[in-house]
C-alpha cells in the first residue's frame, strides 16, 4: 500500500484528529502525518470536543507530500 506525508500548518502544537477518529489524536501539528494514498480529513477539536478547524488532503503518486492549512468551522446555528 503506497504512503505519503501531510503537514498541517497554522495549528502548531495542537492535537490533530484524522478521518473522523476522535478516540485519540494521530499526533500534533505540524506533523508530518504518514497516510495512505487517498483523501484524508484533518481536524482540531475545541475544549467541548467539537470540531474547531478542518481541512482535506489528497495524497497520491503525483503528490506524495502535501501541506494543508486547516480552516475554522462555523459553530452549528451560526450565520
């Protein structure tokens, strides 16, 4: 199975959660995080364990090393 690397910028020192697995962080930003080829979702959680920031990375043969910036997620009910 092919592997690649994702670096998460703008969230230095924060716990990063991968692909909706909130049981345990996959590491701390900026990483790098080793993932299989494909599309992966990276997230941070706030103190209430709600998703605070997120971003997707597509890792493949053409782009085996990717850098992403997580963007803030609007809280539910906000406009």
